[in-house]
């Protein structure tokens, strides 16, 4: 596809899940097989678990994203994307989403995994019908910094319904792209594409990209070895996208057949391989957002088969989002077996912020920039802040923009946008706006500011009295004159919604890190979670209070937690359970509060305090 991606949507609240304190997941091997002897399977999704796609593997694009397409991409809506009978089903529907003619889904691995070189293969069946435009494609991770097509694009498979039986494989770069009629690619024909599963693949290395349908190679794009990103940007990581578009600049050239709905794009599996290399191996562990990471053991290199534990520790009031390039279930700790060089990222988010990458710790990811033909500007991140340098101001202030879309504004709720801003010269005018992210781009709230050379914090407040807008955006208009403007700590919050649970909020109020449930800062023998349960001060020693009640009951003893002074609502993200053991080694949940009886006589009992993990959905 020819793509002009906008910003991804915000993250949402997590579903409840229990975390046993200080318990690590089982070890996971990063290799799961091989296509041939020298290929190592490094990432895959076989779509075996029914329901929504795995949130650790995939994110959802939301809104009207690119190419003047007719569909609205939805987020976590099973009508548009779900797993059934071992297949991912991406389904385009007509008239089932209020306010939108068509709905569909677009999944992306952008925040989950990306790769430099390897074999990417997807077994899939395309839908029939004029107006359909399914695609399996890849984009450079640096799109937020350099834009399209400079980031590079690899279209593993595109199919437009008005050209039945024809598969397109294409690359796009600055020098070679459809916008200037220079894109490079080829086609292959098959009679049964709409009725049978086919394997679509690319094999990509430093010298070339080969395109396949099943075992037939039908196109090769060669590296011209000029060391020029304009012709070969493919020496950097690319992430994967799966989507079913309707209409648009290509798919809609012969209209949309209204009789085809609902139509389905079926995916059997996604598999990514890389060439196996001999050890020793290195691990690069980075982070984005507010949090800390660690590797145990920490070494310069690792031998094949060595086990390491990765840990993620969100800052106060923050949450962990997911590991990138590590195919494990989401958790604050993961134990893995090393079998190749690893470039991993732990991602942390501010759960109160509706926008992503608030502090630009992840570069320009999630942020967009737009400049009209009458203006000129470039955008970068310097010293931890976004720098928008206007080299030619347009006649209107909105002709150089910087912002982030995909943000939902709920009807009746109050919002506050806060940001730090400054300019290289006093008096540079900037307009901060909350606005629609699609036509007619109606502004909901705006504030004009004359910046100074010293960083200052500014606020824009808004009561959203109109209908809910699931795809609004933050927009900064900057084209009032030449010069540089800097932005940092950009946060949009819903003042009527606290995304933190009661226990999370208490830890934030007391300056306690979200993962420090077992810490004992005042050294009074009570871990953080117990202090909360007893409603005691976590920073000063308190008199000893029993945690359990034990009473005789016939020939048995009964054990139960003491009554907490907190309400049921205050304990909604904390649970307390009774466990029993014969040996202090293996502990099992007690089926009742009975400690001993005539049938079984466990010698030991304990209380287990558990909390909802600080993980953002």
C-alpha cells in the first residue's frame, strides 16, 4: 500500500489479572524451529487462541489512517478482527458502526517486534470483490523521524479486488515510490487466490529482497550499494502490518461493490525467521518512557543456551506496557534462553496521559508533523525535547503542524492539555489546539501563546460538550515565523477519569514505585501491600498488628485474614488468599479457611497478598 500513517491510538485500561509477588514466569526459548537448517524461527503467531489478537504481539491502528480509504479502522472490536478456528479473521463490514459507512481492522507489530533482515512469511487467503484492498506489508520503525517514503516500505502482498488473480509485491523508498511513479515491484497471477490459502513471503538481506508466492520467486529488489538511504533504507528495522482496506486511492479506483459485505481476509499464520549465527551473543536492553530495566546476570556476552532474567520497573504512578522483540507474555519479569543477538526494549507508559510518548523518550514515535507546500520545516528530538525548526513560514500559522492523533474525547468529560514550550527568540507565536483528526478538522479548544526563550509550562483546558470523538488530536500550529520551537512533557489527561486503581493511586500518593509491593521502606516488617491492607503509614513504623485470625473449630483450626479497615472498593485491586503446605516448599491454595482436619493435616499456612500488576493494556 502507499501509506501515510497517522498517529497510533492511545492505550486503554488493563483487564484485572493477579500477580503472585516475586514469582517469575517459566523460561522461554526464543527458537521454535526452522524453515531450513540455517534459518531460526524468531517470532510467530499461529493464531491458536480464540478471541482478540494477542495484545503482546499486536497493536491496533484506529481511525481513517491513509490513502483516502473508506473504512474506519477499529480497535479491539471482535467484529473486525478476531481469532477463530486457528485463523486470524480481519473482517470488513458495512453500516455496522454508527457514523461510519464501513469498518475494518489494521494490526501492526510496531510496538511489539521489528526486524532487520530475515524471512517473513504469512499464509493467507484474500477476499473477493471490487473495492477490497488487503495487504501484508512492512514499514521502517523510523517513520516518525523521517516520514514516508524515506523510512522504506516492503509490500509483501497487496491485492485489489478489481484485478482478480493478481498479487503485487513492491518496495517504496525516497527514490522509488508510487507518488513519483518510480516504485519498484512485480506481479504474479494465480487462479485460486480468493478460495485457497497461499504463502506470501520475502527473504531480505544486506544485498537484496526476494518476493515469493508459495515457492515461486517472482521479483527481486537489489541494493545498489551506494550507501544511500534514498534507494536502500532497508538496513534498519521494519515492522509488520496486516490490514483489509476498502476503497481508497488504489483499491477504490473502480468503486466499491456494496454486495460483498461482510468480507474476510483470513490469515493462517505469521512466521519470521533469521539466519542462525554462532555465539557468543550480546543483549542490548533499552527502555522508552518512565521506568528502569535490568538484566541478571549482566554480562558483555552470553553463550548459547544461557538463561537470563529481564526486569522492568515502572516509575511512580507509571505502568509497564510490553517488551519489544521478545515473544513472551506481558509481565514485569521474563526468563529467557539466549540463542542469538537480542535488541530488546521495555516500554513504559503514563497511564493518566491519553497521548503516547509524552516525554519524547521514544524519539518522534507516535507524533506526526505536517508542512504545507507554502512552508518548510524539519523536526527532530534534541536534549530530550521535540525541536520544530521553521525555515520558511507559510502565510497561515497552521501551515506547519506538529501533533498526535487517535485520541478519544468523551462527551461531557473535562480535559487538560499541559506542555512545556520555548523558542529560540522571544515572541514566537504558537497555537495549541484540540481538534478533529479528520474532515472537517473542527477545533474543540485552542490557545495562542507568545513563547519565550525560557521553558514554561502551559495549560489548555476543555469541556467536551459535543458528541464523543474517538479520533481527535493534539495539534500545535507553528508557522508564525522562522525559527525553532521546542516542546516537552506533552500530556492530555481526562480530569474526570482516574485510570489507576485504588492501591495504585495510594502508592503514587506515597511516592512508592508500582512494583514495590514487597518492599518495606520503614522496616517495620510490613511490606507495602500489607501497609495498604491495614491502612497504616508506609513510611513510619507502626505497632505490630496480627494479620491472621486463628480459632478452634471442633477438631480443626480455622485461619482467615484480619478484617481490613478498607472498603471493598478500596480493595478492588488487592486480594488476600490462604495457602497451606506440609514442607514449606510446595504451597497450594486452601479450599477453605480450615487449617487442619481429619482428612489432611497441613503443617503450615500463610497469607498471600496479591495485586493487579502495573501493566497497561
